[in-house]
C-alpha cells in the first residue's frame, strides 16, 4: 500500500493543478477564501474519527488532503513555497519536537512527551516575544481557545478541575443578576474545559458529538425512542 502512495499523490497534485487552471471557481480562490472550507473539512474529519466508520474517515481524510494540496499550490504560485517545502518544514519540525526519538532525551511516558513538545514550541524561534499567549489564534472556537490557553498556562491553576467546576456551578445557582450570571457561566464553561483536558478529552469534539446525539434522538420517530 505504501508503494502506491507516491503515484496516488502525484495524481491528486495533477488534478489540483488542472482545477486551478480550468475551473472558474477554483481559479478565483485565495487562502482567505478557501480556509473556511479547510476548517469545515477538519471538523468533518474530527467527526469521522469519532464515528468508528473507517469509510467515512477515508473520505474525510481525502478532503483534508485536497485542502493541503490546494493551499500549497497557492504558495507555489507566489513563489513562497510548494508542497515539498511544506512537507520538509513539517518533517524538520517533527524531528525537532521529538528529541526522545531523534536525539538523546529520555522520557517516562506520554505526559513527558507532551511537556517537552510544549517547552520546545515555547522556546522556538519567534515564539514568546509577545507573551505566553501571543500566537494563540483568537478566532478559534471558544472551547478550543480555552483549551489552548489553559495548556499554555499549565500548572498555574492549583485547584482541581472538578472542584473548580462544582464551585462555579454552586455560585451560579445563587446569582440573580444578569451580568453576574453571564460572567459566572463563562467561568463554569472554562472550568468544564479544564475537566475535559484532565480526562484527555477534546471539549470541542465532545460537545459536537453530544449535540449530534441530541439531534439524532429528536429526529428519531417517537415510536422508537
């Protein structure tokens, strides 16, 4: 199977270039107009990964792969890089962030790998000059943004996540003012994200799956509920 990959990638590359030349819609796209589709495809891929449906996962991986090819082609057209440069840059980054595989660093488990990854990322060139959260994208979905900010500030909140959520929920139940409820609900959601991270669960995907289950229940005929 691995031996077939280069020719399959080459065919996709050829198709992407043809679409860019011959399709009116593809010709007028740039990275700003196409990236919304990229984000959408990434969420569909996440849903497929949690569905247990390998055929769906295969399909959504293809959609994301096409997005990568298309965006790399836009770089190539500007002379700012190409798919090979993207792959080489990714390869070097992965080598740099896995010194326990490609160097002499020793780790005692996945948690240590994650800590090393975060530390290497923080000390990389161009990182940290604007503060701890300087390069955290503000346009992330709220749950994903909270998770990323919390991960950057790892160790700064000593209170256990579940206790923090319980106390926030208790405070919320005793508030009557709209503004106070608004602020405390935000604190509760932030604490729930901490709970999700403590359980090694992506809160964004978990909420999306719960929403999907809710929709499926409501759309199911009453006789089958």
